[in-house]
C-alpha cells in the first residue's frame, strides 16, 4: 500500500506546529496504525531526521496511552477502537491520512503527536479514590451488591483515560472522563460514603484545569474506545447537585 | 449571577430557565390557538383573553419570571459559550468530529440567536404595541390585539420569518429538552429513554402548533 501521510510536527509547547507530508510505499494492510508510524520513524531515523514522537504503551487497546486524531476523528475511523487497535486494512492504497495530536487548552502539545494529559491525573488526585484502606476482599455475602449494579460500576470503571472524549468534544469538556470515575465509585458501597466530597472536588478541579462544560452532544461516547455511557455525566450532575443542595 | 463560576451550576440555570420557557411555550400556544376561531367570535374571545392576561396579578408575576428567564438563559449561554471557546484551544486542520453528533446539538447557540432575534421582533410588533401603543377597541371595549395579529400575518414575508424562527425553535427544543434533564441529573436509563421520546414529541408538537397559526391566518383571511 502507498500512503500519503500528513503528520503534525511541532518542536515544543512554545513553537507553532505544522503538517509535514511523508510518502510511505510499502505499508502492509495487516500493520497496526502505530506500526505504520514506527515504519515512518525508522525511515526518518535512517535519513538522520528527528522521528515523530507519539505516545503508546501496551498496544493492546488497554492502557489508553496512544491516541491521535486520524483524518479528523479521535482514534480514527473505527468506532470504539484505540489508535493501536486500528489497522492499515481500514485504509486504501493511495489514501491520504492526516495525523494530528489531541487538541484542547488543558492538553498542551509536548512534541509532535504527544500531548500532556496530566490534567487527567490531577482530576483523579482531587478525589478519584477511596481514602480508607478497604483491606482484604470481604466475605461475599457480607456486602450485597446486585449483579446489575456491579456490572454498571464496572462499565464506568472501564475508562482508560485516553482523552478522546476531550479531543472530540467541541467544548473540550472532560465530563465523560471525570464522571466515569465519579459514578463508578458512587455505585459501590465503599465509594458511596465520600461521594459528595469527591464529586465537588473533582468537578472543581476539572474546571480549574480549563476544561469546558458539557452540552450533551453525546459525541464523546461515540468516539470513546470503551463506549463509556454519557449517562455517567448525568449521574455526575446528580451527585454534584445533591452535594450542593445538602450543604 | 456573574459570580457563579461553576459550569454545572451555570448549566443548571440554563436547564431550569429552559424548562420554564418550555412550559410557557405550551401555555402560549394554547392561548393563541384561539386565533383560529371564526373571525367574529375569535376577535372578541382573543381580545378578552389578552385583556385577562394583562390585568391578572398572578399572570403579571409569572410574566416577570418569564422575562427574567429569557434574559438569564441568554446571558448564561453567552458566558458559557465564551468559556467553552477558550477551553477548546486551537482547531484541527482536518476536522471530521461532526460525524459523532447531531448538527443541532452543536448549533444551539446559532439556533438560540435566531430565536432571540425573533423574540425582539415579536415583542416589538405585538407586546410593545399592546402595552404602549394606540390600539383600536373591539365591540366589547377590549384592545383589538386580534386585528393587529391578523393584519401582520397578511404579509408573506412576515409569515416566512415566523416559519424560520419556529423551525429554529423546534431544533433548539429537540436538543434542549432532554439535555436539560441530563444537566439536572436524571441518569436512570429507563427515564432517559422516556424523556428523549417526550422531548421529540414536544419539539414536533410545538413546531407544528406554532406553524399552523401564521399559515392559517395567511391562507384564510
């Protein structure tokens, strides 16, 4: 396959970026998207040029490290897929592919396709945990949780924190990410206790970091690799309003 | 209001004022359907109804809530839009994000602006003249608002203007109605499906209902 790549190159946070064109001739349809970028980098390294920097780790669709805008869509054309799980068979010979970093004020570009998503860590640090040690797994019958509730909490917990929701949102809102953690913990007995404090702290931190607000366009769920439900956002709003009304 | 920085609180204000305006839309439509009555009967009935509304103290109080809601909804939307614009950073060279959402859900500001511009005209042409202008009296001694409305809708351009505004309102409601419930915090999947369906029915009903009045008058009188 011959692919015409237009890759975002940006030296650092303070310089302006631009698209650079690269032609790759021997792309295999079975390559993953990241392997194709590896191929490009090998080529660049051989020529003595600076390789394209991008984030990646497990390359199994689990860790949430990879994530770029491919042809204007977060993680590329396939729905509910991470960038690493996208393969070149999704493209045709002779295609032009635009590769850009996720863009949001709260996600500054470090270099090329690599963005600083530590704002997500800051949100988690503001309350995305249980403050007491819950110890060993308790006897299964001592705390009863319905199957549906457990499954629902697990669905919320499935967020891998890749940032596609922010990149997709027209307001660069981190509502889906923040709410998935808030509702995961609010659904389970260990997390329920601190729900009010956690929600207020996480929501306030999210806003301080410069993320936008949610207008319920629901685009985030469509592009989310884990298909995290937008109803988590509604639950976050519920928990937040409850906390504020109780105060 | 300017001191509320928090976006969820701001969105709550948008949702509550929005839902109040939805409630008003129903009442306003029901009242104005009296315009479709036979001319002689309609004139007396409609003018009597208008007179009742402008003199009833309870209606007067609610009308102040209505004006406040329109203003709060508008000002808040501007504030939130500016904030969101700042948050979204620089734009993409190739942007295909639109595939993931409905166009009207992204264009609430544009649709709202059309509705607001319409409201200015609507207030100026009817509300202002009724309150402060010189209107002839009907045979029962009430101000002849009916005559004013019917005369206005003889102009095709005016009817088209209304049609555009009502269509914008319809799409605004199509997204706004269910979105308001989400914002307030309705997260139960079953009720969400219900609210979404009710929202569609509501938006369609309001659009058709408000369409009928100017077109009926234009074509019949």
